[in-house]
């Protein structure tokens, strides 16, 4: 479900549209890393009974908050990972910051939904996922990759935990309810017949049907995702402090002490 999260991060860009412009490969790496780190670097969410006394709230739901300082720490973690990208085009940096804001908001919402549904990720599930990832790397290469990127293992592990929990929520809420009929499969095959053409030999019918079913399921989930997310945003009273956000974009603006809208 990773592609769903990338494609349908909550769009609050009606307030501030992302500029459509390309960047260098290093700038693109920065954007990808920023969106990948999101809720790490010690950026926990505080509940309504324990708000920080010094940090202004940037993202708020009915039970959770993310402060401006927490956002800045997450963004700085991404910048540290690519310290040679300090001179990236300011517009690219601004776009990356907005993408991170959108993703952090999405994660807070889905975490809130997981709590409401009683969905948890136990240690066994997390450890199994970690081992599955590590087995694709030669011995010690995975840890070396994190070290070279200045990403502590504990932060990467927390990032994985968040992602797996999000996938469990989406699976229960959107994937499992999907119903794909034989008529759906036949219609999809006819509409994409050229996509399934193979020069040497065609794959077995069962494999082909499975492939079509997976693609159909993904398309249906992606189509349902924006409305589902909008419903959760309304349900949990999600708010972004846009006045604070605008202040934080100014050169030299601090992450704490800003007034809340």
C-alpha cells in the first residue's frame, strides 16, 4: 500500500499549492527522504492532556497534536541525512516541507483511526518485517547504509512501525471490503489487452487473473482513499495552524514561541 500513501497524502494545498517545477537529483533525494522520515527523530504526538508548554501546535486532532518544533526536528533529520544538499533551491525546500506537513498530518489521522479501531502492531510483527527487509542485504550492509545516511537504526525502526500500522488500518478499512467479480476481470483484460501481451509465451491463466485482481484491487483502493481520508479528517476535527506555518517559512523564523491561530 506504499503507493497509496505517496499518491494520496492529505491535500491541504488549497491553501498553498505545490509549485510544478523539477529539481536536481540531489533535491529529489531530499524530497524522498523527507517524506520517508516524517514522524521520526523523536517526534512523538502529544495527547490533549499533556501539551508542550513551549511549542506552538501546528497539527491538531481531537486527541493528538504535533508541534512546530516536532515538525522542524523531523525535517532537520532529513536534511542531515543529505548534508551536501544545504544549497538546494529554496523553492524545492519549500515544496519538501509542505509534502512533509501533508504526510505527518496523514499519519496522525491514521494513527488516530488505529487507536479507535483497536488496531495495534505487536513486536513479533515488527521484528518479522525487519528480518524480511534485512535478508535482502549482504551481512552488515543494511546497518552501514543507515550509518552513511546518518539515520539511527532506532529512528528507521520507528519509521517502519508507523508504516506497517498504517498499512494494517488501510487493509482493514479499504482493502478487505473490495469485491472483484469475474466480470470486472474480463472487462479489465479487454481494456488492457496489449499490456498483458508477451512475446515468447503467455503466463498461465491463474497467474494472469491474479495479476489483474491485484491491479484492480489497488485501483479501487486508491479511488476510495481520498474520500475515506477526508471523512476521517472531518471526524477527528483535523486543523493545521496555517498562520504558524506561514511564519515558519520566513527566513530565520523559529520553531517555538509562535502564536497559534
